[in-house]
């Protein structure tokens, strides 16, 4: 999950560098200052200005990775690895979307 704010001057996304999953906005400080590289200014934001979005993890990436790993075993392993890789990536994506909706509603 990625977190960003929208610059008040030029309406560009400014991504926040956060390493872990933060469940709600209450885990942030009430207000903070962020530098916008596009308009070269500092702006004051509140924790309600933070928006979460999904990472660009695609189901096909998991399928390809699973297929490549399974190919080391056999052709049948490649098929099974492709199916398992796509299922695991799809499951992760569903959980991430639930967390994003929960965060954006908080």
C-alpha cells in the first residue's frame, strides 16, 4: 500500500515514504509539513489529507513467477506453479484493497 497527499498548489501527488502498513489515519500525527518538489514549497497537511492506494502488483506477475519456479520441476509443475502464483497474488490484492478501503474511510 502506498500513501500520498495532493499538493495544494499544483494538485500533484506527493508520495510519503512509509515502510509498514498503517491501518488508520489515527496512527499519524495530527499535522505535518511536506515539501513538494514540483512547486518547490512546503505545505502544512493534516492526517485527514493522506490517501492510500494500491501497489502496482499485478496477478500476472505472480503467475509468471510461479510458472518459472514450477518449470524447474516439470511441465506439470509449471502449470501448477502458474495457478498457485496467480491465486496467491490475487489473494494478496484482495486483502490490500480491503485495507485501503478501511484506511481511506478512517
